[in-house]
C-alpha cells in the first residue's frame, strides 16, 4: 500500500504503464551502465525488443497498443486518413478510434483508470477517473478532465508536447532545453498522480523521446555533434522511470514500452512525386495541394507513411482502375515500388505488405492497398503540393522503424519473444486479473 490507505473497491492487482514513444530496445541494451533503471527492470522481470505494427506511425500505433487490435479494427491507419467514398481527408482523433481501449475495459469492470498524455485521445474521455489527452491535443485547457486536473496541470506549467519546430534550427540548444522542460513537467505530473494511489490502472506516455529521436538519433548512431546530449537526455528519462518505479506500491506491476523503434534517416522519399514521375498520379490543375485535386486519370496515390492506394472504381469518387483489374494493377504497383532504388543503389522498400496481410476488421474499407516498410534510412513522405525531387533531405536525422521497439515488464513470469504491440493490452489485462475473450484481441498475454 501507499502511505495512506486507498479507497479502492476489490483490492485486486494493479498496473502502471509508462510509454516512452519511439525508444528502440537496442539503445537501452547497448548502454546498460548509462540506463541502470531500465536495465534493472529487465533483469528483475523481462525486457526485450518487440515489433511495431504496419504502419509504424504513432497515430496508428497508440490506438493499436491501447486496444490490442490492428488498424482494421481501430479504424486509424495514420496521421491522415480518408473519408469513405470521398477524397476528403481528416486527422484521426480519440473519437475516431473504434475499438475498446484498455482503460475502458478497466472502467467497465468498476475499477479506476488515470490516463495521461496518450497520443490520439483528444478530447478527453469523461468516463474515466481522470485524463489529459496527448499528441494532437490543442492544449491543457481543453485536453484535461476533470476540472481539478486541468487546473492543477495549468498551474504546474504542464506541456502536452515539445516544440518540435525548434528542432529545425541548426543549433539544437533551444530544442534540447525545451525537451527537458517538457520531460520534467511530465514527470512531476506523473509522480503526483502515481502518489495519489487511487487508481487501478495508471497509463502515462512520455512523448518527448520521439521528438528528441527525430532530430538527434542520427547524432547518436553516427557519432554526431549532439551524441552526448542525446545520451544525457535519456539518462534523465531513465532516472525518472526509476523514481516512478520506486514510488509504486507493492501491488502494482510496472510496464514500460515504446510504440515503434528508431533508426537514422538519410533521405526523405516523396512518394507522390515518384508516382507522378512514373505516370501513376496526375492532377486536375497545376495548382494542387490535396487528395481532392487528383485527376480522373490518376491510378494511385500515397499517404504517410508509405501507404499506397489505387484510385479504384466504386471506391474512390473518380476511380480509374476497374475492380476487375485490381489485382493486376496492384501487383504492377508493388513490383514498381520494390524496384525503386535510393541514391546509393539500395532498395527503398524493405518489404511491401498487402491490405489482406496487414489489416482485418470492420473498418478496413479505408485500408491502404499496399503499405511499404522502408529500408532503414528512407523516410516515406507523401503530400500533394508536389516536389521537384523524389529524394530530398530535411532537418530530421532520425526516423521510425518497424522493428526494435521496446517492452519491459516488472514480472519475472513475463516472456518477451516474438512479441508485437498487440500483446501489450492482453498482458495488462492479465496482470489486472481481468478476463477477456481471446478472439476479441489480436495479441496474447506474455505472463
């Protein structure tokens, strides 16, 4: 128990989950002396590399991690999705997640959940004990519920996210300072509500790790200018996770996980520019900046990250590819992307996954026909405004990877082998001793 007796109903086991967005397992495993707390967590329980999902993009990953099901069931495929039967697009938010979140299962069972800073949860739900939404939220004022939580976070200078625009500057000093300020405020809030000791599930996410990785991960892997600053930042992350672990009562099991891995970025690949160059994509006019501007002759288009769609008759409003030719045209597009080489001659695509192999569920009507998992170093972009070149470089030197996400479970019964994001929610539910129908979830408990 905590310092004070908690007013909790059934006295069952509890779980505290801490997300560290985008942290690769290899970073921790290769530097055990610099990250003693996560290393101890792995040694005392279990730790290992896990796979992300297709596609490994945070807007799709967090809904899958928190539900245990794939995007065909969550209904969220990435940062931008398309309306059914339309060329209109939207940015998926919390209400667009169609599957049951792990904290909803906890609440439905009459138990309490505190949820803090999970991406794609805006607006905050009012059926949980307390929630502050994460990535994609406009600010604390609208992102926190109930009012007491909102007021407390505003008074403590809590931040939803790091200012990523600062990372575009050549001098990263201000960006790093902003990242620390965000991290510090996040820890203070997590610590305060962990100590309240009135929840059955605590679910909080450190998003700043992803931001730091995007702008400094190449420095870490390539011995760049900011390698030491990168490692020092992660030492602070590790210290905070160690402090949070020490604050947890004995009846709480701690989990730490990331939603995808990370690797060095060398090139941005503008897939819609490539599609246009290869005759797959054309526009109604020279002034174009959205999906709605594609022409009737267009045969394919792309959304980030690496999602390819045929302009299919009967599905897209101005579809040009007959349904009878779907398989042949998709195979042609797949072969073309598999043959695409980067500036130094290696394939851009590590593998290309079909719709049927990646997605299943009642919301697969907006699923991409092909999803490209890129070779490390090639960050797949889209956009409809047009670029002069297929291969460009930008301010980022780090990009997401499908493999090498991380998972740590403070339970020596856990086994982390051939694991992906879908296994995290079943594991949490198992640790909470909550029964679930195995057929409802795409993963399985690791305990």
